C-alpha cells in the first residue's frame, strides 16, 4: 500500500482519482482549498481519506504533507478560460507558482509527480491530429499557465525530479463542473429542463472528448510506469463538433428543439484532435468510452 497526495482532490478529476486509488488498496491524502472543489464530491469516500483544507501556495504546509507521501497527483488549478482574462496574475500565482512549490517539495523528498497539463498549450493547431511535438501557442492566460508549468517540469526533471505531464483534452463524466471545460455539463442541464442549448459561435468548433475514468487510468498507469519524464496527450483521436454534441443530446432526450447561437468566446480554439500514439505505445493505454455512448446512457436515465 502506498500513500498518495492528490492536490485538488475535491475537484472533478481529483475525486475520481481518489476513488480509484482507494479501490486499489492505497491510502489517499487530499489537499484542496475548496474554492472550486466540493466536499460533496468526496461523500462516497470521506471516511477513508485524509482531507486537508489548504492551498498549494503554502510551502510549509506542503513540506509537512510531502514528507509522508509516496507519490503526488497534482490536479489543483484555476481552470476557467474567461476568468483567466480578468485575473491573469492570480492564475499565474496559483497555477505556476503553486506548481513550483509542488515540484520543489517532490524533488526534496524524491517523490514522483503526475500532473495535469492541457491540450490548450497547443493553441490553434497547424495540423491535426496534434502530436506532443507540435508547436505550443497558447491563446489565453489559462493556457499560458499550463505551458509555463511544462517549462517548470522540464527544468525540474533535469534536476532529477520524476515528473510526467498529462495533456488533457476535453474531459467528460460525472461531477464535471461548469468551470472545467463545462460545455457538456451546461448542455445537459439545459436539455434536461427541455431548454435549447446555447452554442457560442457557429458550433463548428470541434473537441476531442475523453471519459474521466479513462483519464484516471492514464494517470495511474503513468505513476506506475518506469518513465521518469514525459508529456502525454490524453484524448481519443476522435473529434465532435459542438453543434453535433448539442444535436446528439437533443436526439437522445427525444426533444423537438434546436440549439440557439451566441457570440464566440474569447480565447476559444477552433479545432482539437489528439494523436494518442505516444501514450498508447508508452503506457499501453487506450480510451474505452465515447461521449456518444455516455450521453445516451446519461439521458436515458432521466
């Protein structure tokens, strides 16, 4: 049995990760300031975890926690693209400086770190699908913090830190928040109320949607691997347009409505599609559930 620290463990991905690590017989410590994370996300496991309310910018707190753990899954971050335009300094402080604190303590205690990067580091890609060596051109402050974190990871890896960055594409699943790439959550809420979903822009922008449970498996496989440093795309190598997504939901709910359209969002990329050949080859990982399958199941439950 190992003791793992999950930063942001009361969030969408972090809470699923905690559940899976416990199933595997590990002990779990969660560090979360509960600004976007929710204690309710942990209700199934609250009596099995060590929960600490705190901030990744608190070096002394991190040092005390990290001296007792065997590995770190770093999921904590501020993750709203629109908000990042209004609060770029805060986003840098939390996402970049906070991550540097994590890496510093992990290096000190010889702890491997698997952390959440993002497909947003690529910006608007020149070629599809996007492989890990593609140009990095973030187009919003949130994405810039993700690229800055990758530069930190490279810097610390040269000093001996075992660190792997997982470039998440658009994750979907239970407990997804509106802040975290929340188009699926927003559409579901509206459609379950029989209200037409609102699309920002023309709806032709496409995303690579990946199931949260597949993302969790990728994180754990990366931690258990013998790989010391890498960046991996975590997607499906399939894409769905936002208009197609809305129509899939409407059809699955058997509703006679049509999406409505609004202005495009600032800092929103047009197309996204992951090349997952590296993670498939390196970790023997592959996605198992499509967003179409999950939505059909989800909407049929209602």
